[in-house]
């Protein structure tokens, strides 16, 4: 063990076996690890002195075995930033959970650029209130009235996924950036950039999930800072969301020490859309809510299960940093993916339903990959008829199973 100190930093270097074979020890692996720290503002007088740290202590979750973060080494002459932020959005004291969506117009560019990284911009004192943010591409492709979208971009925004949200915004489905609580953002490897091209996408929709369990009033200016450049990278990257479609048909029973749910991305989906050489996975963001304890993105090919793309058996809701892979993994046409979430509801008395609120549950993975494809999301959900028959419901008055399924699937 050794220590290094300068005017700004103190560095401690230590070593231990990953598995000490001691049942009381924590086995170090690729899972999230919670590091406990404590320090004192004064050095001890003698080497053997142990001075109590007082309140100067805490914990920090980490991915100890992730590759080092990609540094931002783009030439400052070419580096630009675009801040996609809310403007004093009011979270009222009667709001427990709210999803707020706001349309933005992309910077006016004369040529295609690449987004090469991003970081969160969190309003002061709101670090615990902003749960996640997604930036979606709005694919209007000449179908939308530009004047209408200009008004959307100048507006304050709307409640996401409600009747208050304009139907036009349902065209904003392709995820461009995915951020969740605890993440510091991500710089992409030198051979990947997300396309920023006015000829294809002019408008984006920012989705911000506020979690406000203490019912406080606050005004928020949170959002994302995108870093982009006209010096194009070798490959266009993209994000695929996969897992269980957020819906109340996803039911987790109470009183369970461990309960697994899975979402499927089928072989038919990848076979139809992926290029013949497949896609290359760079990083993955795993996402669930408070009951989530273990998350895994499984990979199958030709009836055989390969090694998981990512896995975390000690998931921390408050530390959802994307996981860079130690080496890129290829997903071929005809491969399938299973997003597996293990929940603990031992302390809950009622079923937990799938949904958008933090008290509800999700099971999702956001996959950064290249080359970019037309596939934005690959989800599954419990078969509707099977769901109700499991609960003992054999039929509904004055409606058929087909009509019922159609109504449920069209629910906004």
C-alpha cells in the first residue's frame, strides 16, 4: 500500500485478492461495488495515530473493472457543445413522479457532424430529483408541418405519454442519448460518433423523469450537454433500447426475496433489420427502479447462450453509469437478446406493476452500437390473454380478446 498527495488530490493505492475465500468478505467482480470512505482534514502527527474522521465520510458506488473512461481529446478548435436543458421547469409539491417532454431544434449546420460525447447538466440541489433523461430523435421526414414543429421547439413542453402530449411527438421514438441517476455521462471511442445531420433530423425531444417523493416545490434547469464536431468519425453509432415495454401488465408479486422478469428481442427482429455483418456493441446502460437487485443482458445465437453482454448482481438504483465493454461484442442477424431483471419485494405488501413511476418497475437496457440501424427499440410484454387467464379471467362482457388487446396496446 502507498499514498500520493499533492495540493488538490490524495491517492491511496492498495491491493487485495478478488476472492479471499472468507465468507464475511465481499467478492470483487464486475458488479457494482459500494466503496466506503472517510478522511480527516489534518494529517496525523505520528504514523500510528488514528484520528476520528467525524462527519467527513460517505459511500460511492463504482464499477471497479470497467475500462478507463474515454478522455475528451478532441481538438478544441473543432469541438462544439449544444445544451439541451429545461428553463426553470416547475416541479410542484403535489407531484410525486413526473415525466416532462420538451422539443428542441438542432443547431443549424451546413454539413453532417458527429456527437462524440455527453454529460448531464443538473440544476443546483436537484441531484436527487432528476432520475433519468432521454433525448429522442423526431423523425418527421417531410410529414410534419415545419411551422408546427417550430412552435413546439419554442414551447415549454408537455407531460410525456399523456393525452396532453401532441400526437406528433410520437414520432420522437429513436433514442439518441440515455442518461440515468449517478452517471457522469460518456465520451465515445474515437471510431464512433452519433450523427447530427440537419438533412435527416432537425428536431429532438428531451424526456426528463423527476422523482419527488418528499413532495417538494422546485424549479429545475436540468438537461444534457452534447459535444459534437465536424471532424467525422469512422462509424455512425446509435442506441437500441430493449427489455420489457413499461406497462401495468408487467406484474411483480409482493413478499418475494427474488423474482425474475425477462424481456425478449427476438431472432426475427434482428434478422430483418441488422446488416449481414451484424452490429458491434460498445457500451450498455442497464435500467430498473427501486426493487431491481440483479440485471443481465443475455445473448443467444443458434439455440446456444453466449456470455452475457453485461451483468450486475449488485445493481444500485442511484448509480446507473453506462458500462463500457472491455472488448466490443458483435450481435449478428438472427441472434436474440434477453433482458433479465431480478427484483426483491420482500418488504412490499402489494404487487408492483410495470410503469414509469419510481415506485413502479422497469427492465430495460440501452445498447450503444455501430453501425447505426433502423431499429430503435426491441421490446416484449406479457401476452394479454395469458396475463388475464393467469388471474382467472376467461372472458370479458361485450368485448372480444382481439378488441381488448387492441385497446390495451393503443393506451397512451
